[in-house]
C-alpha cells in the first residue's frame, strides 16, 4: 500500500491519500480526540502525539497538528497508523455510524433560496475545498446572511476568511441576490 500526501493551504493540516475509499459518502469531522469514538481510524490517528484534528472525505484523510509539532516528526507515524488501519480490515467508522451528509436542514419561508445555496455549495464550492482536504457545509440562513461550517483543512486555515469573503460570498451574491453576507460558524 502506498499513501500519497499533499500539502493544503493550511500549514497545520496535511492531506493523506490512501489510494482507496475512506468513506463511501459524506464526510466525518473529528475536531478533538474526544469526538473520535465513532471511528477506529480516527482513534488510531489521534494516538500519534501532536495530532489535534482528523477529517475524512471519500478518498482522503486530513490531519491537523498542534503548532508546536513539526511535520517531519509525526508524518512517519501517521503514515504507519493509516497503513496499519487499512491493512487490518477494520472499518473506518464503527458499527452503524453514518458519516454526515454535510448540510444542516432548513425549514421556513426561505426554502427556495436555501436550496439554491446548497446547490451552489455542492456543485461549485465543496469539490474545490475537497481538493484542499476540507469541506464547507451550510449551517443556516437568516436575513441575507449565510452561515457556513468549515471542516478539515478549512478549519483554522489562514486563508479561510479570504476564501469565505472573496470567493464563496461573491459567488453566492452573484447567483442569489438575496444573499448579502457569508459568515463562518463554529459547531
């Protein structure tokens, strides 16, 4: 098994490509070790000292490290942990736990607008941020403001504000005049 690695726009996050499916669909975000109970793979990765976050996409794993840790010191252990997990045959997610599809549900009078927002996020934004090892999902819409949740490499990325304001906000405002602003949320 050969695992490729790619840098991300977030210097604290590295993307690992194991060359096989990680999740059949959706994503799974583990911002702390305490949240990793649903995934034997995430638990194995968090066992490496210095790991502060883990995120799964369909064909990749992103790992975020603590600032005081150097990639040269933990990358070999992470490659070993990921390889050992996939060779063990143990599932990525435990039991019947299903990864999140991403977007929050929205009920109310803005349903058509929210549908357009989700469609643009799914078709234009999410594929691009997945290339960078992250995900951006819809969290809410209120009086013209779109609230988005950033995950994986996108969470804490130095360029995330620029991505939100200059990229996503401009895209949504162009196609959906009711959108006036985009703001990040922490979940």
